[in-house]
């Protein structure tokens, strides 16, 4: 039964990794993880819950913890298996959330560009700025 659970967890993780519309690659999602964490910490990305961020940080700390090496000295395979399970869980969470972040980031950039393009005072034909605004300058030479 336990082997079946691991296989199901691995299959679910693979589906998350492969589950894109083709425009957000695994590499883009992996590269977005630091930006996503930074945006969350600066308060710019509220879609990532604090609980999920803390869960990811706890999993990363567990995987990197030197205390976790003690069971691996005595029980090599079970000790490594829990690290692999935690790493798969962490990768699944981080890549799934970073895909949402990349999509949010693209939408946010598009909205900022739209707002800048439609700012008051950014008209092309503003008074005094037309094609003939400098005609009087040529006669002064």
C-alpha cells in the first residue's frame, strides 16, 4: 500500500510539473520562485498565502537540516526516502504556485503598461507639442 501511495504522489507531482498551457515552461517556473517569494515578502503578491509560504520554507529547512542526517547514518534508505518525499512535495508546491505567479506577473505588467499608456497628459497632440511647435526657432538663426 505504501508503495502505491508513493507512486500516486509521484504521478501527481509529474502532472503539476507538466500541467501548463505551453507558455510557462518548467524553467520559467523554477526561475520565478525567488521573484515570487520576494513579491510575497514585499506585499505585492497576496495570492500566495502565508501558510503556504511557511510550509515551503519548513520543507526546505527540513531537507537541508543537518539534524536530518542522523537517521540517514543508521537507516540510509528510509532516511533518504523521507528527504525525497519532502523534496517532491516542495517542488510540486513551488512549481505549481510559481506558474500562477508567472501568469499574475504577466497580467500585472500588462495592467501597468496600460495605465502608463493612458495616463492623463500623455496625448500625442498636446498643445505646443505638435509638428509646428518649433517653426519660429528657424528664423532666429
